[in-house]
C-alpha cells in the first residue's frame, strides 16, 4: 500500500466549507461549530443544503443529489481550503456514485475531515483522488463543540501537524508487537458494507488498519470482521489499531470477539487508541506511513499528516 498525497495545512483566514453528506444536522449545533471554527481564525461557510431534511427519509440530510452537489461544489471551489463534514449518521454511501471524481481530481488536493459514516468518502478519496484525509471530529458534533481535547487535537492537526505525529491515548496490546504500514480504516460497518463497490479498495494489504464502531453489538462486530476475513480484505494487513466501541455492549463481552477475529492475523493489534465515537476523540490521518507499537499503545507518523 502506497502513501497518498498530503494536502497543505491550514493557515489563519483559510476558508472551510461545512457539508452534510449523511444525516440531518441540528441548526444550533451547526452554529456552535461554525463559531468555534471562527474562533480559530478560520472562515467557515455552510453549504446551501447543510440544514436540509429529506421529505420521506428522515435519516438523510436532504436529497442525495443536493448532498452530493454541496460536496462537489465545495471541493471544486478554488477559494475553499478544506471541507469538513457536519455530522455522521448515514447517507454517504448514497452520495459517492453521484460525484464527478474527474472534476474533483482536477480541483487539486485540499483537506477533508469527517468520521463515522464518512468512512465511505475516506475510501473514495483514497481510491479516486489518492489523497490523505483526516478521520476526526465533525463540525456539528457534540465532541467537537464541547470537548477541549478533541478540539485541540484537531486544531493542531490542521495548523501544526508536526506537533501531533504520535497518536495514542491509553492504548494497550491485544496482540503485542510493532508494525509499519500506511494508515487506512474508519467505521468497521462501513468498510464491510463497502466491500465490492467501485469506491472501496480491494484490500488492506500492507496497511495499518484503524477501526472503530458505534451501537453495534458484539455479534454484529463479529459479523463485519468475519465478512472482511472471508473476502480476503484483511489478507496481508500489517497491523490493527482499535478505537472506541461506544454502545457496542460491555467491553468484556466485545474483547473476546476482537481477539478471536483479529488474533489469528499474526500482526500487532492495539486497543483503545483514542479515536472514533468517544469523548475527546483524537484525529487520525489515513494515507500516511506510520509505525504502530502495540506495546506502547502508539501510532507514530513518519511525517506530519499535512504539508
């Protein structure tokens, strides 16, 4: 697995577009997120349809075509330096096939931030644009609005990425060892359901896989990991880092599932690296070369996530 192109870091006054490719967004949370971005001396602009609601499907932030148009317009706007997702939820898979990837590639690299459901977009950006992306807090998310650690780590990643080249919280080894590879991953369920589609890569060979999930019981996590194992998607993976498993059942019931499904890979596996659906979630880049040290509970990037 090859390293991807790193976009430029942000500077004071940078314009950032906030889009809603997935679930509906609460206006008060959006405004709080925009205010926080302004306090960082950024120039945030909400996309035209960011507060839309789909008339028949309340789990979607507006019509598929409108959500796709917002994302593409923001990405292709030469005055926009970064695109941030407003929230996760569900719906990004319905958007990826509607985007003009040739036009987005021609627009050149810029920063993309999102997590959870935006896993589908992270994979597409890697496959279609060859671009490093950031898996981190969303602009209208409670963690982004309320939690200082989440705010500070994302801000450092955007403005001074050389200061956050070692990522880790209270991680411990599920399987001991060290491994080098290129980071990829996201929400486990989205990776499993994306397999076989035109915008998800064929496998994780040579990669450091960073995965997490939310509100999936242990048997569902088992099912998704088994799907990736049976398809061969995990063949040749260099190492695995686990994030949060919020509302995935008692961890003492989930941990044996993770050990059973991942322990046979013969690669280092670290628990609780501090990213995902957790309080104070850290921002992790996808597409950069790094060393995973399961014994130390750290992910050390070979170079800053952004140039």
